[in-house]
């Protein structure tokens, strides 16, 4: 049996589109942000986050050179930073959407993003909703 995942649904408040340009953001750890932090932020048009992540990466490299850390310590610090980014990335994305005029419209539990979107709009279209 597939595990259910939680998604927050964000709708653009001023959109005339029928789906109001819905964006679903998964709750929990974000593997793409963990593996490709700067590229992930650029993909989601989060320019300041991308700049901050790049500065963090460069800052850690400079810190490594200044303190002459051994390989294990440098890797451990880099891994800790990547894990932190992975855990916080989806919250950063929600904040960026809020600043762009999206409002959180609900939370949906589903096995995948497509099912979550279908479930949200089916529930929204039902007369009992």
C-alpha cells in the first residue's frame, strides 16, 4: 500500500484562471533541495534564496580554507548544511509563494501530487464543500 503524503495547496488570489494557478507543495524533506540547493532555488524562481545558498556554499569553502579543516570535518559541516536546507526548503517555497500573491487554500493527503490535485479540486467542486 502506498504511503500518503501531505501537500499544501496554494492558489493565486488574483488569478482569473479556473484552477487559480494552483501550486502544491509537499510537506517534509525535499530531496532535490538537499542534492541541488542553488539549482533547486533557481528552478522555483527564489532568487534571494539561491543567492543565500550560494553565499553559504562559498562561505563554507572559505571557512574550510581558513580553519584548515580535515576532510571529515569539512564534509560533516557540508552535509549538515545540506540536511538543514532539505528540511527547510519547502517552508521557504511556501513563504516565497505567499510573497508572490498566493494564499494557502488547504491541505491534502494523497499518494502523489496528481492525486492530491485531483482530490483538492474534486472536493472544492462538490456542492457540500
